[in-house]
C-alpha cells in the first residue's frame, strides 16, 4: 500500500487536482499546414479535495471542516500524487497562501490548522456590520 496524506483545504468549494504532462502536438495553421506546439495533457485520474462548505452525511463520514478554522480535511490522498501536484502548482496562490496543505501525520495537520486559523481565503462571507469601504447597507424607507 502506498503512503497517504491528509490534505487541509481552506477553500469553500474544494479543488479537483489533476496531473499534467507537456506533449508535442501538431496544430493546424490558417494556411493549411501544421506546426508543433506544446500542450498539457491530463495524466491519470483526478483527485477531489473537500471544501469546507461541502454538505456531508453525519452517518457515513466525519465533518469536512474543522470547527474553528474552516479547513476541510481529505484523508487518504496518495502522497506521491500530492507531491507531484504541488510541484506542478507551486506558483498557485492557494498553495503560496497556505490554503491547501498536506502531511502524513494527522497531528501535524491539526497543528497546521490551529496555527493558520486566522488565514483568509477571500471567499469569506461579507460581514453586514463591517462592510468594505464603498459598500453601503440598504436602508428601507419608513412608511
């Protein structure tokens, strides 16, 4: 059995992870000829990472999100797959900003979640009592 990791994801919608391989392909040109170009081709099966707003069935699985931090946990992700995905996506904002992270030790993942509890993803709901500058609350006219 291959090694697995637990992935923590702080995106409400989760992610579908895919690996790609660059291949040379012939692309038709306007003049009727072909030219060689590099194109990313999907390799293997995709892996779905849970998001914290995903509904769940309490009878069949644990809650996807840690209560205090809004990180969802996906257990049992192939470690080699996740390492390859990280290598291909190291410049992705979700990776650079610690919105997706994994480790083979569940205690390490739980420590990471506690340490990054205040991390913002940009997908948080708007607080009606603390609206961003330039946004005003609707005021219903009195009858």
